[in-house]
């Protein structure tokens, strides 16, 4: 609870920015993807296998009149012997970890890690493998290279800033109780 919610426009002056864990802790504020990324690296640091952790792009049901679904990011833990629905969801909107089967407010769209992208939380080989550099190692995206300094704040004239999901995710992940 030491990190407070702040959208990217307020926190970084950009429409979408995926902060490293170091940047998140230095600012003391971030949005849903910043928190999911920080949780990923914290769990990897204590020895959880990368194959059992995925960043998840989902839709979150927001309170109010009618069904208002908005973009959201969480971290999923996939126990080795789990069946569909048993995946544990680590989220910034709840104080407790719940299995996906107890999260009717989430619609899982895709999940990903440094190996690739899966439809929802499917097991097995990824639907799309990660791109690789010339050394055949996965090319690390900004969220996976948390030892680099933040990118420059400038952008080319006439270009809209885009996040790693191609601009589909805008900072609409708000903390709720």
C-alpha cells in the first residue's frame, strides 16, 4: 500500500508508459501495468519460475450503471497442477489474491511473458512467440529491462505515443474497493 495509483498522464506526462520496478518505487505512484510488472519481478526474485507467471491484459468491470468494461492489467500465477479457473490473480484493485474463478469482474484477453503471447491463460506453446534479437535471445521490451534509465520525454511531432500493446491500453485502471 506504499504505492498510490496515478495514471500515466499525471505521473509521466504521457498517454501510456510502462514503468520499471525501480521507477515505480522512486515515484511512489503508478498504474495497473506498473504494479503488475513490479509484482512479476518481485516474485521472480524470490524464486518463482517464469513459466508460472504471466502479465495479463484484461477488461475490468467498473462500478456504475450498466456494464462498463475498461482495459486493465494484472499478474497471473499459474500453478503447475492447476485447472482452468484456478490461476491466481494479483491485482491492484483488490487487497486479496483470488483465483480467476472468483473474479467475474475480469475478462482475460491475452497473457504474455518474455517467451510469447497466449490467448487468455491457455497452457502450452504461445500463440505468438517473442521476437528474438540477432543473438537468438528474446528481445527484452521495456518492462523486461528494468535496469535501464527512463526513455526521453520527447516524441516526434505528429506521432501519438503508443504503449507495448499498440495504443490499445489507455490509463483507465483505477483503484476501487
